[in-house]
C-alpha cells in the first residue's frame, strides 16, 4: 500500500496562521490567539496523521490492540476507528 505524503505547513502572516498545501495555496487559516500556532500545526499535520492512523488500523485489522495493564487495547482501537470516521465525515 503506497501512499503519497501530503506536506502542508503552518505559516504565520500578520495576525493569522495560514495552512498551506505543497503549492503554497491556503487550505485553512486561524486567527492568532493563545493556542493558534498549536492548532495551525495540528491542522497542517492532519493529512499525515490520518494516513498514519489508517495504516495502524489496517495493520490491526478487525482485531483490537492488546491491553497493557494500564490502557485498554479495545478502547484505543475503537478510538482510532472513530477518529478516522470523523475525519472522513462518516460520523
């Protein structure tokens, strides 16, 4: 399964953060605030994070991750599947 890496970046400009694609086109913007840089970087990383999460879910398949004594593997697996569905607009 070969995937193309989507490289977005967060760029500060005046009083906003621009999230730009590989061609420099703005795909989103955030007005400067207390945590705007953090959110801009999260949005910029989101395509890559989604692909990584899809790969993890593809790796575990229909099974759940094992529990490790502190964390529930089933809960984490469900959270990952739900996050993908949410990102794709399925929920």
